[in-house]
C-alpha cells in the first residue's frame, strides 16, 4: 500500500505477484482478512491505472491462474464489464474446465458403480431408522419426493417464490448476480436442499458451527450446512422485497396450480405436517410458522385469505411465545394436502402426506397407519437422529460412502 501511495505502480505489481504466488489471495489458505487485503490492493491499483496499465494487471493475473470470478469480486464489477475489458486488452482468457462439467463426469462414473438419487434417498431413510421396504409393502413410496424436482430447474416456477418467502435467502453479490442460499442443521433438509439447488446449477457448500440451538437444548453445538448457487440476476424472476399487498396481488393472479406450487414451496421451507392420535381418532395438522416481528409474519394473513377465497379451505392463525402459526386442521388439512402433495419435496413432509392420504383414501388400516407413522415421528426433547445431524446425514447419503461394497 505504501508503494501505491507513492505512485510506484511497478512496485505494486511486483507485490501483487508475490502475494498471489504465495496464495495470499486465497481466503481458504490464509483467512478472509489477508485475502481481502490482496483484493483491496488489486482494486486500488486498478483505480490508479490507465488503460495500458490495467491491461498489464489483467494479463499478469491471468498468467498467475487467478480465476475471473476472483478478479471480478476484487474489482467489484459484473461479468459483462470484466469481459469487455478482457476483450479491449486482447487477452485470451478462456475458462478452465468448468466445475459443472467435472461434477457431471464424476456423477456419471458413480452411476456406473451403482449410485442413483433413489439409492441416496434410501440411505437417508436407513440413517434415520425408516424401513423403506415396509412402506413399499403398502404401496407408499418413500422416495416419491424426488419426482418433479427436475421441473424446478426453471426458477419461474411459483414454488421458488414460496421457498423465498420461507427458508431461501437471496443475496445480491454483484451488479448482475445473486446468490440463492439454503442452510440447515436438519437431517432431511441436508439431502433435500442439496438435491433441490443442484437442479438449478452446480452448488457450493460451506460447513459452519451453528451459534445456538434454542429449540434443542440437548444439543451443545450444532453443525450447519450452507448450500448456495450463484445465478444471473435476470434468471431470478421474482421481486426480492415484497409488501403484503404486492404478494397478495401476485397470488391472486396465479392459476390454481401455480398457487398450489407456491404453497408447496412455502411448506417445504417453514411448514410442518403431523398427526395426533387419541384412541381411534386421528387429527391432521398443517402448520406454517413465521416469527412475530419479522416481515414474513404478513404472509400468514395473506395466505389464509387467498386459500379460503380460492379453495374454500379455512385455516386459523394463533400465537405462541416467539412465533405465529397458520394452521389447517383435519378436513381442511386433508383437502389442502390433496391439492399440494405433488409439489411438496421435503422428504419427511412428503412421506407423511403420502401416508395420511393413503389412510384417508382407505388404502391402509388405522393399525398400519399408526405403525408406519411411528417411524416418521420425532422424539421430543431428546437428541433424535432426525434432528441436528445434517453433516452425518449428507456423508451417509453421499455416493462415495456406498459405492465400494460393505468394506
């Protein structure tokens, strides 16, 4: 930085080259603070340089095998603008073999060794103690949540708006790009979120310690998986910020099928489907939760009105200590589940829906229903394997853990 302040640009270029060769631009190698300092130095030289000097800087970074993504981030510019500079400087900066292509090649190899999404799903269920063969014996497919996922490659599906109003976070990281982020400590979401986001683009994963788990006091420190993909801002068709009135206008403009897609996405994020039993009576509940003081709270009122008006399905909103809950119960819940079932992809919620509908359609007895539902329950107030074991689940479901035989 002293070189830069003194106007000695050749000195700055030498220092940048030394830093890059020492991998000091790589936050994974040296930490974020140092890597950000290198970016700042590159940006400072860029701002102080003329066209010829800028081209020299770009040539040097390219020859040092610095990625275009790193350069774009250091210079706070979009892909189009950086490509224009590369073209102006006459630099042949072809990308390396794309990570997407490498992933596809590896996946193809693993498929030849017996891996598949269904195999992955079955490993997930075994991990949490669910007998997939027992469900299939009664015509209930535990891996049905995989069906229809490929259609979600299209971000214009209203499912994505529903997910964005629940668990999906959206971060604008440069002028023409956004990041779609899903994070979880949950076993089922660990596999589901990975598969869901990978339909859009090859995803990235960050593994972090969760700061706290207030709803799980028996967990000292949970591990959180954060999945994310970077997409062009033009590929995301939905408003990132929406008032309650604007959301209601969008939902009212949806067809019946589009509205059920939206509800499916919302339920996959912040929803719950569960049953209560009292002797021979079965009580069915759908719950969608929002914190009391956050903007998501207004969604509950909008959704309650729109669903009642469109489908004649009535829900109620009640308050708990820190959250408000939109709840549909019994007959209203069953009617809503029949509409949205095929748009729910969260493995556990979809399995419960299939099980509930099988019982209410008379395909299984109450005794069988209770036996199968028992496998799909959480143990309350205990360190249940179905909760807070996301990292273990994704390792167990990953292809390389079951393509080498029992050994």
